[in-house]
C-alpha cells in the first residue's frame, strides 16, 4: 500500500489484440478517483507474437509509471471462434505476466460481472458503461476509446468488490443472535 492509510492504486486492463484498454484509479477509503485512462493501439503489428510482446512491454511501462497495488483484468468471454479466444487468452496472459513480473496481485472478472458492478446490468453496452464511468469518476470521453473505459471499468469493479462493508458476525437464527449479543438483548 502506498501513501495514506486505506489508499490504494488499482490498474484495470481490458486485454485485446487490436486495442488493449487500461484505466488507473486511486482510492482513499470509499472514494475512487481517476488517475489515467488510455489504450494501446496494436493494429500496426502484423505478427501476433509482436502484439503479445508489446502488450507485455506497455503493461510494464504503465505499472512502472503509476505503481499500482493491484491489477484487475477482464477475463476473455467465451465465443464461438476458437482462434479469437486463443489470441485473447494470449493477450491476457501477456498483461498478467507483466503484473507478475512486478509482484502485483491479480484479480480477474468476467465481462458481465464488470458491467453489472458499474451499471447494474450484466448485458449493458460499452457506451452505457462509459456513460456511468464518466458520471462516477467525473471525466469527459474526448478521444478516449471504449476499450479504455472497459479497462477502467475493470479497475472500478475491483474496487467495488473489495470495498464492501465487513459484516462482523453471521447469525443462523434469533437464538444464535442472542447468544452472540447478550448485551443487546433484554429479557423480560
């Protein structure tokens, strides 16, 4: 952890073979703040192995620049095209390898989970996710690509998943509640 108590920096990545999106947020307590959002354009590379290397190198560069405490990454969705799935899995592996190289803890979220945590709908569109992120984190889209906001959404999803109030005790029944809280119960 860095700086203040309860402060952490989360890097979110949406791995892709054409564009890899990323977002970086700082959280202090229950308040998330946008640090950076961007994308890595991979369309200029013809060789898939060079794409993997570039994802690895750029992820290392982002980690070294922003010093995140954790990485949240979008899991590849299951599609019908096996070759696309293989390529996306390799892209994700490159980003994960970069994070492991820098000893970052890694958290993986399904696309539906990310959309649900940001918009309340697991089938939300990329545009709906981006609109909610702009509202929550107070920024304008400008030239930002939707792949970048998908990376940012992964970071914010991780924050939401790990910043839930802690329940001190679980109760199985009223009798269990009374046994665990004798000072809160008045007997007549």
